C-alpha cells in the first residue's frame, strides 16, 4: 500500500464506488466504465438462509454440537454445512444422488433468468444470507430484480483498511492473564477470525512451537475451517495456532483490479496490515522485536494463546469490495470462529432508509445470531462529529487512543533550544554539535530548483555536492510526498550516507496536516520534526546563522549547529490514554442525511497509536519497515484487535456468553480516568492536536477505555437478543420492505414488535431528540454472587434525570429492571452527557453513559 495511502493510519484513499440499492426495482446505475455498464451486484433471495431456520438457542447448540456433555446437553441438530461457498460441479461414479446444494440452486436460477446470456457468478452465500454475487450488466440486473424470488439487489462497493507494551499498559500480566492461568493459557481454545489482508504464516508470532509455554497448543473443539494451499502458501503454513486461512477476491478479479504480482491469490499477506492486526490480538507471547538491528523488547498479543483463522478479502493495491467481504464473513461463520475482527470500513455511508441496511452489516447481524462477537474499527475519519464508519448496534465499534509509551527523540540547537521529534535512531557522538546544511544549499552546480521543486526531499544523491554535506547534518524537507509514498525516509537516509553526512534532520512542510507521523527506523542519527511550528523555529535559527556572499548571495558559511539526542529509548511517563484526533467520532449517523441514531458509537476506545505488531516478510507497504519482522503503525485498525483479544479472554472465562453479554462486560467496566487520575482527554484538531485537548465525551470514547481485568468480572450484564435487534430495525420509519428483503421477517406480523434504538437493552442510553419527559427501561442480569447495589447518577446538562430503584439487592442469576426518567429543562440542540453508576457492595461498578442531543421542552 505504498500508493495513495495514509501509511501510518492503515487505510487506503480509494476511488469510492457509488452504492446503489435495489428492492425489486432497479435504480439508475452509475456507469464507472464508460460504455461498459457491467458491474458486480450482491443479490439476496427471499428464501431464508441457514441461520434464520433456527432460533438463537438452537444455533448455540449447533455451534457447540461437538462440545462435551458436561455443559448439560448435547445438540439434537446435525446439519450438514456446505463447504466453501463457491459452487463446483463434482463428478464421480457410484455416489448416491444428493439434493442440489444452495449453490446449485443459485446456478439454476441464473441460467433460467439469463438464458443464453453471459454473466459470471462469483459467490454463493448460503449460511448468513441466501444469495449470490454476480457480474452482470444493468439490463441483466433489471431482469434479476423483477423475479419474484429476489428480495434485494445491491451494487457492490469498495471498502478500505481502517504490541510489545500495550498488554502491560492494559494491566494484563498482573490482572486478566492471571485470572486465565497466566499468559501460557490466556485465550486458549478460542478462535479469532480476521477479515483483513491475510497473514505471513512464517512469522514467529504465529508458530505453534511456543518456546515460552510448557504445553502445546490444543485443537479448538468447534472449529471446522481449512487452510488453502497455494505456491506462496504451501502445505504446512497452518498449524495449531494458525488454524485456518482462505482468500476471497472474485469481485476484484472480475473487475480487473486484482494484481497477482502484488496481491497474492492466496491467504499470504502482501501488505502487512493483516499480519499486524492478527499479532495484536493473538500473537505469541515473548517474541523479540528487533527492527533495524535495534531491540525494542518482546511482543505479545492480548490473548496470546488464542487461535487464529484468516479470511483475506483486502489487498495491497486496491483495498477490497463488499462482495468478497460478505463471502469472507459467511465462511468465517460456517467455520465456527468465536470472535470476528474487522479492521475495515466502507468508503462512504450507505444510502437508503438507514446506514444499518447494507450487505456487510446485515451479514454480521446473522453472524451475531449464531453467537459470534464482532468487533470493528471505528474508522480514521475523525475528529469531526458524525465521522463514524461503523454503524450498527450489534457490532462492537472501537476508537483509537494513545498509551503512555513514547519513543522521544529531540534535537538541541546551538542556541540552546531543544525541539522534540520522532525517529528510531542513535544519537550523534556524545552530544557533539555538528553543522547543519540544508539540501537546497547543498546542490551541485548542474542542479536547479527551477527544474525540480522536490530537491529538498533528499531523494537523489547525484543532485548534491558531497563536499558541502560530508561530516555535517543534512536537512531535508518532509512533504506530503512522504505520506503518499512518492518519497521515503529510507531513500533520504541512503542519500545522506552516500554523501557522508553525520545524520539527517527532517523538517515538516507546512502543508502536511492531519497525518500521524510514527517513529521510523533510521540506521544513522536522524530525527523527524512532526510539528510545522517547531520546524519554523528550526528554519529561523538555521537561516539566521548562514552567511552569504554580498554579491552572488551564495551561502559561504553554515553557522547553525545541532546535536541529535537519539530515539531508541522509550519513555513511560506520558499521560494516557487520550483519544487520538483521527479516531472517528459520534454521534452515530442513522442515514445519509446525517440524522442521528439513538445508538452510542464508538462503544469503546483502545490503544491504537504507535503500536508494534508483526510485519509480513513480503510487505513493501511501508518502505521504512521493508524486510523487517515488526512494524509500528497507528489507527483504529490497531485498536480493534486489542478489543478482539480481550473478548477472547472473556469468552474463555464465560463460554456461554452471548455477543451482547461480551459487549456489556467490555462497556460497563471501561475506565473513565487516565493513568494520572484525571479525566480521559480527546484531541480535537489535526494541527497541533496536543494543544486542543478537551474532556472526552461518549461520542469520542464511548463507554471509556478498555479495562481487560475488570471485564472478566463485570458483576451485571445487559443482554440483547436477535429478536430485539429485529424489533429495532422494524422500528425505523419506512424499513418494513428492507427488513423483509434482507431477513425474510415481516415487521407487520403479529409476532413482530417495533422499538427505537434507545429501547434496546444496551449498556448506554443515547437519545437523539428528547421531546418532553420520557422513561427508558434497562434490565441487568447478575452473573456474580449475591450483591446489593447503590445507584448514582449525574444528568446531562439541560436535562433532569431520575433512576429507580435507587438501591437493589440481586441474587446470582437474577434480573433487575431499571427505570430511567429523562426530562429536558431547556431547549437546546447541543449534545450533553451524563452518567449512571451502579455501585455494588462487593466491589463491582457498572458504568452507563447517557447522551442527549436535541432537547425540546413541552409547555
């Protein structure tokens, strides 16, 4: 991904493919290819998929049909699941005839509908949704939409990719890991599925020969995934740690965007992003992190003994497409993963009745029904309000925060001014001051700025006079071309070495705003000054120290001197966590008109800034980490797998927890204060973000910062069922036909109810418009011992609040209903926030954020 890319955020700037929704009538298709209007469509049929043939409790039995009888029952259901959802004709004599598979049914339907016409069926979806992806013209799509069997047709759309120390910062070694029996067993038996750019199976983070554990990896009980075998992903790539690996690229191949030399038609990771995220959640414990011959400690995943299954649907050169992602989700659910981690987001908000109605979110809803907990990155589109890219209440959305480890580098100038910067480099000799020479002032006689405006970036040593640079510090400009991958730190360092420079100083172009500049490995003294204001201080000192010839104006003496302090040593004194400026913010947009949903997003924040993770051996995504086994990246892509790892620990502790129970445990135990005891702060601007800090609100951080240890003992649980989510979807104005088309459920039937988002039994209350007094209900279930709780609350500004009862006693397994009355005291359209706390006498604390946007006082 070294093209148009925010390298350190882990997402592509892709051409945005327009969404187009069809519901038995076909809207106008956007023609992206001139006269050729063929495109990939995702077609959903009215006949329900496998998961909607069973109730939620039945699906739990099916998922655990191989589980030992000690849990109280065995399943009476023994469905024969289809293998990979790509239809292939099987030949052979002597085999008994079997009923046609769903894939064969889809093939027959297409043949009958498009008689004699050319089309390409890419996938059959049969587990979470009943449908297929097909490459057809708009006229053929029209034919398909008119068939009575068809419920919905959606134009395929593009998606994008959105730790040596963070386990310690999260308190795992002394907390959550101890409760699980130590790192040697933390996460064992739990399978985390990753929909990402694949994995490098040769990395030691994914070996099942864990030298730091005394016992071998077990085989996960309920998992049935397989490992694809290809020339670049040969037999033996998978093991008891990496238990499954597949790739999905039919939509990309059909479009002609797939580059086999870069993208690898296999689960192998040619990008690095997927390898990185998998290691954050479940990488082995104690793997040495050595980058550019420097040691940065030992790495560990959050659930180091969890198993990994990879579903590659994102690629280095183009990102990904929904048709491939849905196929990956469908397969992961069939395989039996316990947790699903998606560090991906759509390139734009889905149009239509509501953002929740899109193929990816609806497939995930079916996955949640089967018992899979799904975590998704919030997106790197902050800090603007309503910048959220993960929408639905059944998906656990994670924003990015800092942690307290910082690799500090600095440069001390000859005028005794010290400027902070970044860069994994050694210092100049014993603090000795060296002359600084700007690349613009070191040009040879044949080079002119008039012919090359990028000479300040130090990318070609032939442009410079070695006599002027040798033994000095070379000053180079860091422009947006470095962000785009057109210029690289590594090339500038090579140029400096060829010119015999002592080190390199990169100053920031004033037009580079809103980009996270991570520390970069440097094999010589060097520093990047990420602040444009600090860069001005450097340049002012430099320019005031040079002497010019009075006649020619040529520089005749370089008077500015400096010493680079080096950036290999970590500093752990920073105030943290802090919500990063790029982390997407709420409120959750309900539709493309930016109406607000009554749903809290994000759900939580977790470490996402400057995260060490495993790196693919073939990745050239970041030239600075090319050939390295580890890389440092930032983004909500890095935050989501932290929570996926914690979810695996919760699932290991409570095997029968539903996805909503896991979400509740994570949310109600979240931290509200930083490591210094103050409130968690949030960055608010791209430029100088540390100077724009304000108290974080639930629209910045959700319920707070992930607290792994407390999440393993939450006390009380808020549970939400699939039927509750359906009632919520039916409650959206104008949604009846869309709900039926996606799920086959009739909102107007006697068995269907309609509720608003704020009526869902979530561990938060979010009200987009509080129109007079309203009463909200929540119920909690006690999973701990008998306990008495006192209830406290602080109302949002402009709102009066009362919670009843103010105290309650609750036994193990019992439930308690809470009534929350909210009434506006003044008219306002500005968001305000409050909080409810349930304080148990045995030490459990349950945190419930309350958010009210518009307030209307009724006279």
